[in-house]
C-alpha cells in the first residue's frame, strides 16, 4: 500500500510502499483511509521542528487528523461494523503513570506517551490503518463532509470542558447551570480551525461569543464566524481595555493564535472571576516583555485562572462527535466551508507548502475524491 512518510534526518517527504497492515487480534479494527487533515504540527514536522519515527525506523508516516471507512473487524469488536465511518484517536498512553492507567493519556505524567503521526507511532497518511477498538470513534454517515475535523474538535472539547469544570468548582452560580453557558460571554483569539470549532461549541452551549483575528471583516474566517452568531473583532483596530469595558464582563477566553505578545495582553479583557485557556503554541520562541507585577495583581485580585490544554481524553472525542453531528444540523454549510482545500494525496507538496490567504483547513484525500 501507499503511505506518505517523513524522514526527519533530511526533512524529506515521500510517497512510498509499505506493507498493508492486518488484523492480528480479536479487538482490532481496520480502516480504509478516506482523508487526512493537515495542521501546523504536520508542517512543523516537514520543517524538522518535530516528528519522531517509531523505534528502530528512519521514517514516520505522518498525519493524525483522519477519517476512514471500516473494512474489517476482529471477532470481539462491537462498536463498529464493516461499512461504518470512523476515526481513530491519536495518543497512546505510557502504561506507567496514574493518568495513563486511568485512560487519561492526554494528561500523561511521564511524557513517554506515543502519538500516531507525531511521536514514536506511524500516523494515518496511508491507505489502510489498523488499531484497537478502544481507540475508535464511530461517525454518523451524515457527517461525511466534515468528519475529518473530529481530531481538532476533540482538542477544543477538552479546552472548553476544562474551563467549565474550573468555573463550576469555583463559583456556585456555574455549578447550578452545569455546562449551560447561556448568559456567559466568551472571547476566542484566532479564528483558524480551532477557533472556529470553539465558536461552534460555545454557541451550542448558549454563550455570547466574540472572535478576534487580524484579517478584514469581510474575509472568509470572520464571515463564517458571524454565521455562527459571533461578533468579530479586528485585533488591529481594537484596544483590549476598551473592549473589556464595552463588553462589561468577559467570563471566558480561549486562545488559539499562538502569539505570545497577544496571549498575555488578552488578560486585560478578562472579567472578574474569569477563566482563560491557552491552546496555541508559538511558532518561534522569541522573548516577550510583560509587566509581571500587573499580571500578578490582575490574576490575584480578580480571582482569575489561566491554564494550558493539549490533546484530549477519550470522552472528549465522543463529545466532539456528538457536537459535530448537532452542529451539522444547524450550521452544516459553515462546517463544510472550514475545509477550504481538498487535494489528492499525490499533491502533498502543494498542500504542505502553499498557504492561501483564506485557508482554514487543507485535507489530503485517499479515496480519489479530492
């Protein structure tokens, strides 16, 4: 079978022949890969910034945002059957720490986890993949046009679940309303795939949502955001302290921009008792000057929380599939529009190297539908 591989030693990508995987135990599932999304992680791997092949191998099959069709199942598998759509999750636990031993690979203590297509485990840019039933998430057939967004959706589900959990633990009025965000105000910084999917989750839970980016109001990302009922803010034209006063009380911030100078300044917009989650990682590690005293005073005196979030637990994948299905009923055109480019896998260089100004999500297809 064909596979798209990265050789980290010389930062080269190739389509090469690999042995087709086979089901070797009763609890395994085999998927025919339909399409795989490309994100910043894949492009960083291609630039040599990350990406570790499996032990003993020189190359890594890249890709971790996938959608596939079930073509075979082991005799003990019950979650899916032949012909179903499904996705596999990404992270595999270290089998040594309390988090991983409790099915929370996303919170691994040791750092010795594996991630398909990223760290020590081949990914999904190949014609067929096999994995354990424990890592599969069934996908409704109606979600076919946008189900490849399941992996980034799971990441956002965890980040927002973390915000809500923190607020429910701290504030009695949050505990009473559970996950209902009606009457709450949320700001999203960065309207790429993560930011727009965050807007969908916030809106499904009833929040009033603001989105900040640095593109023109009539460009694609703000246009889609406004279709979700959000209010767009051009970060080039907005003073954060003025925005905070205008907004009255900003309860939540989700950062998806990966811009350190912006990330710390966003605290100026966060209201009393507010919670702020970071999901982005800076492309460079340049030093940033911040007013540490003011930052400390703001966090302490306003009872604010600032926390980071990465990856997702199994139940976040299930939440993501459920919310994607519901969002498809309400905003199917928006979800489909998040995928701005589908290309056959042999166009991988174009997909990895070219960035259109209105790109949101590029996808490589393995089923001839690009």
